[in-house]
């Protein structure tokens, strides 16, 4: 990867989760971190009248927050703090990622989420509708993961529809840059209608797994990949019954309904998010045509 990663920081535990995950990803991939705090833009005067002294105070406070965030990053990772102004936090992060040529934007879960689980807040939700670079969602409790855990495995969830080649490329790039193992997850058996005969489901699952593996081998000549077939009565059930490592990242594609160069969390990915105990990376359509986007 060897690029730059934008971390959206707030002085909350969710902000600490984002910094911790961003640091692990940066350390594993040899990337630099851009810690970004976004303050209200100039048009806030409709609600709050302009006040130069207040603006100076707010900017100073943001700088103090960034100093706190910087102290959370292990030594050896290049870090640059930024205070930005925008109409929304998500807008500021997208603009910063575009300016820096960042590979990813990392944000934490909303307050109130269960430890190790995701709960999308307003910032993450807006990012998933507007970002043109992959968004990394840090589940609650990411700050408690030992930095030495690193990134051990990348799991790419491949659905039943065509267009997974770019998803494989993204997952492979992450696996290669971080030195992680690569696992490809087939969800075809869970995607099929419940009325289909059990024998047909087993055949379809085996066939899709073989298809995924052969496609992966053709695209990833020098990368080994494991293929697993998700099993269960639902997407949530299948995800819950899979083994997940502390240093794992799940990669999914954005919805087919998303605009080009934009993200949108499709129904399959949204269902996965409910049970996923590891960070999820959502990739825009420019980098994955459909992947898991049902």
C-alpha cells in the first residue's frame, strides 16, 4: 500500500478506536497516518453568529485533541495532524482523503455499540453514501486490541452476482501490502431461496466455491487463498458461525444501487455488519463492480 490513511478523529472512545485501527493498518502496510478533526464550516453563521475569539478557541481545542490522538499512535508510524472546516464531518474527511490521495478513510462506531460490534453513526452513514475511497469501519473496542496483533487475515465476501474481480484485486492488494493471509467467503448458499432443496444448495455452494477459487487463482497467480462457504439460515447466522481472528479485516463491495465512484452499504453487507466482530472495509464501485452488494 505504502500510501496515506485518513483517520476521522473525535475526542471520544469511537475516535480512539479509529486511531488504533488506522495505526495497525498503517504499520502493517507501511502507510502514513493523517489524523483529521473537522470543525463546522463558515456557513454555520445561520445558527451561530461569527465570533473570532470562539473560532480561535475551537481551533485550539481541536489542536489539543489531535495531540491526544497522536499520543495514541505507536512509535515508528508517520503521523500528520489536520484541522479542517466543512459543512459536515464526513464531507471534511472525503475532501481530506482526496487532497492527500489517501487509500482509505477510517472511522469508529457510534456510541452505544456493543463491544467488538458495529453501530453506524451519522458520520459513517454519510461516508457510506459519499466517499469515493474505501471506508474502514472500526468496531467498538478496537482501541483495546494489542497493536502487535497487526493485520493477520483479509476476508473478502463474494456474493452470487458477477463483478467480483475488482473485489478480489482490492483484497489481494491489502493481503500483499500487509502480509496477511487471504480468505474468500462464498455466501451463495445463504443467498439462495429457502424453498430450494438442500441437495441443490450443497451443489450450488460447492460449485460457487470452485468458481471463486478458480477465478482467484487466475487473477492472483502468486497469492494463496482459502475459500470457505458460509452456512446458516441467514447472512447473520453464517457470519456468526465463521471463525474470525483478532487481526482480521472483512472486505465487501458497495451496493449495485450506488452511484459510480460512491459507496452505499447493500443489504447483504448491512446484515453482515450486525454480526461481524472485526473491522469492515467497504469499497466503492470504481474499485469493485458488485462483489457483495446484494
